[in-house]
C-alpha cells in the first residue's frame, strides 16, 4: 500500500504509523458527559468502504495526515495535512512528475 | 570547541574494497561538516525563515517541498513542512542562526554532534541507495540540491542530492557506524573506495 504524503510524495506504508479513527470528536476535557466520553473511547463505525483515518508519516516528514482509505480495497482517495496551515507545503504529487 | 571524533572510525578503512577489479563505481566518504542545524518555522513564518537562511548562508532556497541547494561548503534543504536542515563546513552556524531566527520566526536546534553525514558518490550511487530506500532516486524525481526524509530499518535518514551521482546522507550519530557498515556491504558487489 502506498500513501502519497502531501510533502514527500508516494511512500510505502511501512513509513507511516496509524493514529486511529479520524471520525472521533474529543469531548471538552472538563465534560462530565459519560456517554460522550464512552463514544469517544469505544464507539467505532467500522465501515466496509471509505474510512476517515489519521496517519503520521513517522518515517519521513513526521506530519500528521488525514487519510480516506477504503477498507475493502485499500484504495486511498484523499490525503491531506491534519493542520490546515501546512497547505502551502502541498506541492508534490505523483502525477506532477514529468 | 571540543575535538569531535568520528563514530565511523573503527570501521572506516581507507582504500578500495569489494569487487573493484573492473573499476570502482562507488566512493564513500564522511563529510564531517563543522556545524549542522535544524530550523523550524512557526505556522505562517516559513518565508521569514527562508529569508533568515539566505541572510546567514547566502543560499536562496527554492520554493517547493524538499527544495534545497548546496554551494559545496554550505548546504540547505527542506525535510518537512516549514523545517530545514542546514550544514556548513565551518563551525558556529547555530550561533549565527540564533541571531537571525528570532523567537517570533521559529526555532534553531544545533545537531552538529548529533548527526553524521555520509557521502555516497559514483555511477552506481543511485543503484546502491535504491537497495536501501523505497524512494525514487531518478534525477527527474529527485533533482540536484533537493532533500528527502526517509528511513532504513527504522534508522531515519535525510538525504540531499549534492550532485548528479552524489548524495549526502544525514543519519543519527549513534546509528552511523551500523549504517556505514551496511552501506559498505551493499557497495561490495560494484566495488567501492573509501576516502
């Protein structure tokens, strides 16, 4: 499986670390809403299809990435920096090469 | 300044090695820069950091991910968004950047004693590195001056192409001897010279 890092270009999955489900929303740390905390810690969609995930390019530029991966085919339909202010770094893509 | 010892020393054997009867196709050297620093810009301060790099080193960084250049004495390349590695044959780079990179622009980390730089050159350099790293070493995909961050068996490596068939590899000092030995083994079949 290849993940096209927005900074580094296409890299083998061995360079990346899975950081978990990208659909979770962390409750306010002061929140006493146990159902919300339970959902944050345990509830997962487990879809058969496109899945929002957080990956870190730990063996490369070390940025955190928002990845949409198809759990049936491993096809990756989008990769973006988690931090929006890295947008200016998004310059290299596999298809840009000539 | 403290006299710096090479971590490669017990395994650095000057001369020709491996299968060199039909010519030497790889040159391995340790470049031993006097100073190595890593610079990181706060979000939105990337251009100001690039200006500071030009002020200190005289090197005008090109835009673009992994962009870099080298004048043979000083080298600079991007290895992550807003982050750059700079090396200089002379010492004192960290002090110079501490002046130029204000706290509002970003951070300066002195890695002069933390990294070892191994230079691999020669007609088979791309071929040997392709055995180590799953990245494209072709000149069109990895132009001269550019930098790449990758890893070999969990040894992080920053690679800068400093010539059409020459690469400088920045590895952690503590892993450098092991990585050097692996590079030597990988170069044996084409014949290599250590200078």
